[in-house]
C-alpha cells in the first residue's frame, strides 16, 4: 500500500526554524499535488501549503512569507521549511498527496510545538 512517512517535528522557541520532510513510497503512479496540513487541539485541520507537480505553490495567509514548500518529483518527497515560528503554529502537521486519479493519502502526522 501507499505509505507516507513524516519527520522533523519537535520543540522550538518562538522565532526559531524547523524543517519537515515527507517521503512517499508504495504503488504510486502519478502524484499531482503534495501538501502539508496541520491540526491544533480543539481546531479543524487546515491546509498550510501545497505544491503541484509543475511547481505551483499555494500557502495559507497565516504562513505566507514564513514557510516554504518544495518537492522532488523523482524521489517522491516534499519538505516544509518553517521560519519565524509562532506559538500559534503549534499543531500536528500532516503530509498529504493527491494522485492524478484524485486518490488522497495521508501521513500519520508529526508534532510541532512552539514555546512562548
């Protein structure tokens, strides 16, 4: 089956940086969009950033200018560079892919905690 493995989460102070990584493996033919979502306790899951196979990016207004998403199509990986982190960024971050056939796959999530 398709599997997404996330890494890079942890504890950081406000103003610090963190880099999340996600590697997709399994029987995947064509990935259209790769993205990152997050969910804080008591809140709905929201889109943080996404990137198409052609490199077009989309960011939530709250992270624009601070976060950068990138992908390697050959290796089926997607990264999220997070700078100038704020306590409001604290959440579980999930990797997601959407295939050309509109099938979605999710990772299990990685915790990001920003103090102060």
